[in-house]
């Protein structure tokens, strides 16, 4: 189970780091042009987009770094909880915009983060 949780955490961390860096480094117009699922940026200003990028980056770091260093390991499942709530907010945006196909992906992320938090809190806690 520990290996599975590490794989999930690392995969999610890489994905969210890439997403965060795109939001932080690209202008909104360029980010929107990355794909059909990125029209949500129209609902947010530049400051909001930067804040979203920072939250994603901090969460991604929190998924891996405390566990890898063996210091303050409770931060790993807490980061997973925070990102689950963050993605619930993303799902709310998709719901409000009637983007049903993309909502399924957001809900899958919520499920993965909840599983990771449960795994690190209860199934295979970090030492």
C-alpha cells in the first residue's frame, strides 16, 4: 500500500506542479489557448489566477516533500485534504459553467486526493 500511495502522490504532485507553473508563468490568454478545458480562466482575474497557481504549487510540494524528508509528515495527508477541497471548488466552477465532461475529471482528482489522505492518515501512515 505504501508504494501505491507514493505513486499516487508523486503523479499528482507532478501534474499539479505543471499546472501551477503554467498558471504562474503564462498570461491568461496563452493559458486559455492550451486546451478546450481551460475556458474557466475567463471567470477569474489575473490575481485570482496567480493565487490558484500558488495554491496548486504549495499543495503539490506538500504531497511529497514532508514525506520524503520524514519531517512533519502529517503535512502530506493535510495537503491531500486541502487539494481535495481545492478540486471540489474547481468542480463547482465546472458545474456552474455546465462543463459536464470536464467535471468528471475534477471529481476523479477529488477521489484520488481523498484516497491519498485516507491512506496516509489511516491505512499506511508515515513514520
